[in-house]
């Protein structure tokens, strides 16, 4: 059995600066093209980007990202292994990298940002891809993390799909203010199928606190105008749900969509999603991105009916 390299042969360290970006890119991942801009914008820092080196060969790497310059790391979104290495060397190398980097970046007992990785939609059917994905998840799991959810990554592109028609049963208005939206967000958490929201609720937080935190930590960070956000109502003014079309640092997105519990099961989700899609399509965007939990079958089907294509998946792992 191949043994992991001796400690003196493996060097684990952060990057010394942006000039080492070429070294970090030795191992490939779909987000490599964003690294330079992220560093320039302060969404990444060299001290958050780590490599494990055998000589001058990168055998593992990891990096953290944040949504706003100056903020703490928000997610571990790069973790790659040299898949030409045999086991257990591959896994042991990745484990030592993660443990070393996290011990430096996060004090003992501090909350660790979740791990997220983009993967192909059919990753389970390709033995090579499946091995690579499972090796990374297995190694992250050895540091104490667990799988929270697998999500679908979705995309709508003009020309490939028609702009969905409006639902004549609904009337749309702009979100009036924070309270208008947060009160609706708290209501849609009743019976939610979203794993992140359910985890927050199961931790003991009230729906109102969960909604407040999501508003502050996520929705206020988008670069797009809040005037794009819409509340769906019946003609008598009874709220049915809402949709938040937005633009993050990279794409136009459907940031959040929900139907109030009392109006579920009547097909309103299609009209609400159509409204959000129309708002973004009117901005002449090249694509609209969205995501939903793989287990949220009603939402996944709504995206499919609206012309969104499942182009990838993502796994999210968390430390309790």
C-alpha cells in the first residue's frame, strides 16, 4: 500500500501574493477564471488560498471566498486534489492541507464556513468524475463536516427559451420596504423544503430571525436595485408570494422565490417565476441563473416548465 509522503516532503502554505495565482491554477476547477477578478475585488485574499506542494508540484489546494470585500470568509469553494495520486496518499494529503489551513484561519471553536462545490449534473454516472467528487467529500467529511444538501444549478438563456407568459390571476407590485418583504419571507418558511432554511429553523431560530438574517447577510449584498423585487397578489390585494430577481457579483439570478403556505398547490409559482424572469430578461442579460435543492421537486419542475435547464449540481457540507 502506498504511504502518504513524509512530512518533510510536503509543504503546506498560503499563497504569498497574486503573483502565485498561476501556481494555484495548476489543479483545475470551473471557477478558475474568476480568481484574478476576485482577488482584485477583495473577495479573496492570498492568505485564504492554500496549496500543498511536493517539490514544485501542487498536489492539493483550498481557498475561501467572501461576498463583500473586507468581510470574513463566507464559504470554502475551492478544494482540489491531484487525482493521479493513489489512495490513501490523495486523501491524507488533502486532509493535512485542510486541517493546517483551517487551524490558521479559524480559532478553535469558531464556526467554519460551509463547503460548496459545483459538479456536473450526471456526476454519479461517470466513474472518473464520481471518484473525484466523492474523494473531496470524503476528505472534507474527515474534518468533521457532513453533507447538508445537493442542489440543482439552473440556467435560462434568451433565444433558447421563450419568456414565460404572465399569469392573469396575479397582480404584481414592487416590494415597499424591508418589513414588507421580511414579513413575507418569515411566512414562507412554514413548510419550506429548503435545506439551509430548515437547518436554521431546527437550530432553534424563529422564522422571523431566520428571515431577518437572510435579508441582512444576503439580500442587502446584491448590486442590483431593490426596485426589481416583486410581490404577487390576488386582485383583492391578498399576498400570494414574491420573487427577487437580482444580480450578484457574476450573474443575473433569481435570488429568492416563495409562495405563502395558504396559496400553495394552485400553480401560482409558475406566474411568480415568470415575472422574475421577465424583469431580468428586460435587462438584456446573457443568462439567468438559479438554484434549488434537488429534493425540492415542485420548485425544480417549475423551473423546468419556465425553460430553465439543469446545467450542473452543487454539494454543500457543513460543520455542526
